[in-house]
């Protein structure tokens, strides 16, 4: 197994666990949030899916985008299933892009996000994208604990 395969495995495992959690959230709790400043559960799910699309475009651009016209903004919030269905073609395109990179690309391609405080190699950036989703999965587990909703085991 090479580095690209491991990165893809990580993306698929993170998403599998996210979906396991996301689909366990009762429909009546999707618009719940712990305080007025927080995202709702469904907003956080959308944030993860939309951010992955942004990161994909930033990776293709080799840096941050000056303008990001998000296709997600046009979609009303509804169900987890609807969010996943809408995001699926973007996700598939991102995974295909990852497959197109070589081992050398992971080291040699630089992603310039200076405005966010970093320039990283492609390999580092891809791991950051998966980590972003993982952090929000943990955050949603905390939401559910606070809302007194039973939490599914993501560590299977």
C-alpha cells in the first residue's frame, strides 16, 4: 500500500464514521445547537461537506481561492441523506483527484494558504482536510451528549 492508498483509506474511514454518526442524529435534533453562537447539527454537517469541496478547489488551485461560489449555498437544509446525496458527486471528484497524484506530488506540490497562516505540502494538506472532518465529528458527539441524545459508537 502506497501513500496515496493510505490517504484514500483515511478519507474513506473518516467519512464512514461521520456518516454513521450523522445518520444517527434524530431528525428533530438536526436543528439543535448548544448555544446561539454555535452551528446546528445539520449546519455542521453541511460545513464539513462544503469545506471538503472548497479544499478540493484550493488544492487544484494550489492555494486559497479569491472567490468561492459554493453550490451548497443554493441548497435548503433538509435531511442528512439529502446533504450526502448532493455532496456525493463533489466527493467522488475529489477522491478521483487524489488518485491522480503521485507519491512525489505529495511532497513537491505546495498549497499556499498564507492568508490562513500556512503553506503546506499536498500530503500535509490532504491529511488536514480529513482531520477537519474528524474534529467536527468529535464536536457533534459533544453536541449529542449535551442534548442528552444517545451516541452511536464510532469506534468500531
